[in-house]
C-alpha cells in the first residue's frame, strides 16, 4: 500500500546583486534591446525581461530573472527525484517588499 503526503513549504530567499553583476546585467539588457529593435528574434523569456526592465527598471528585470531561476531550480530538483515518487507543483515566487 502506498502512502501519499502533501507538504506546503514556504521560505524567503535573499539575493544580493553586487555592482559588477548589475553592470553586466544592464549591458546584457542593452544588447537584448538592440537585437529586438533590429527585428531579430528573441526568446519569450528575453522579451519578458525587456518588458520588466522598461516597466520597473533594471531592478525589476533582475527580480524577474531571479524568480525565473528559482522556479527553474525547483523544477530541476523535481525532475531529479521524480523516480523516487517526489514531484513538485509549479512554484509560486513572489517578491517581498
């Protein structure tokens, strides 16, 4: 007989982005914006990154990228442990002000 248990896990994550990483990220946003302006194809994630940057500035774009990375990491953990009977629901990541 199998036993199924559901758990809700909640915790906060603090990310410190140093000035050099912020500068590199800004340069990458500029590069993406130039590609989009030139009519080149960019991924949906890159497009959303630009939207966040235009709407909320570099800080908003970094926040989007961090949330996306956390979600992706949780998904990878779920895939690695899938055969063990563990699966993860889509993660809800929100920014705490």
